[in-house]
């Protein structure tokens, strides 16, 4: 085994150990981390539920898939604005930090948003993955089995959702955090359906497509607990964590979802889905927040 491979395996093992330790400590010490686990599990269950029709139904039309992609983008956009960015700005003001002017608060949250987008950009460049339409991307993508490329692509999509749920509960927003978890879960139902249908279209069997689609949702409870555990440790990290989660979601929306929904000439349906999703999430947030 080459030394670089060994070093890479050691780094991955150490990272996994740290990740497990953070999650375990968070679940033991932070009540809202357990709430985040419940919220992330709800999202994972919604993803699994969305995959089930693929076992029985015909493959949805491309127009339907694009509309559902747009709906998911709309929910995520509203979640960024109403459940993450606005609470982040409020958290800066509530912290009473020196020089906490609106300009300072806006700059802090804006920096966190940019950091979240940058983190996802780096992952997108380094992690080999395959889009259902755009094709393969990332380092050494040609050397990785196609199944794993799809798995990594779905993980890139779901990690920000899990982090957002965890950040919401770390903010101790109560009903607003529940609204965020419910909104993401609602959009995860059609998302699970689209993922499983796309895997079916890529040549996998119905059973395998549904199983992989279900497994993809498990990233969300892990991300939710991780986000809540890290952000909830100190008050000053809260606006940074909320902004970071929002930036990661915005990157996925702009870089992945909207382009996928506009590639085959159904922009009007995708845009209509986006607007319906945005309004639905806005109503959820204002009604439950």
C-alpha cells in the first residue's frame, strides 16, 4: 500500500473518530442536539417515503422532475432567508457584542454565508461525484465506481439540509426550528422520489434505486446532530453557524438544483415549483414561528 494511501486512511479514520465523539458528546450533553436528531430523522424518513412510489409507478416525466426540483429549491431558499439568515442577524444583535452595529452584524453573517458556500465549493471540487444530467465532476471521478459517485452527489446535497436543521435547533428557536425541520422534510418527499427515479433512469433496478434513495437521507440526522453539537457549544458561534448553513444551502440551490431543473427546457414549470415551495415554507415559518 502506498504511503499516501495510508496517510489518507489515517486522516479519514481520525476525522471519523472526531466526528463520532462530537456527535456522542452533543447527544449526551445538549438537549437540543437530541431535538436536532429527531428533526433530522424526520427528514430522513420523508426521503425514504418519497422513494417508495418508484417501486410501483412509471418513471415520472422530465417536466414533473423539473417541477419537483424547483419546489425543493423554493423551500430551501425560504428556509435560508426566514429560518437561518434572519435568526442569525437577530442573534448578533442579541449577543450585545461590542460594536454590534447593523453594518457589523450584516458583515459577520455575510462572511459566514460566504464561508458556507466556499466550503461546499471545495467539497464539490475535491469529492468525486456524478450529477444525473451534468455528468461526472470532482477529483479522480473517472476512477470511482458510478454507484459511489451518485452516493457522494446525494451527500453533497443533503449535508447542508442536515446542518440547517441542527443550526435551527441550536438557535433555540422552538417552533421556528420545528417549522424548518418540517419544511425540509416536506421537500425531501419529492426529492426522494426524484433521486430514486433518476437512479432508475440511470439503469439501476427499482429495488436498488429505492434502497439507495432511502440511505441517502441518513446523512441528514448525522448532519443535524453535528451542526447542533458544534454550534451549541458557545453563544458566539450561533450566528456563524446559522450563516454557514445558509451559505451551504444557497450554494446547493444555485450550483446544483436550479441548473438541473433548467437543462431540458422546462424553466417555467421549475420556476412555478420554486415559487410554490418558497411560499409554502414562508407560511410554515411565519405560522409556526
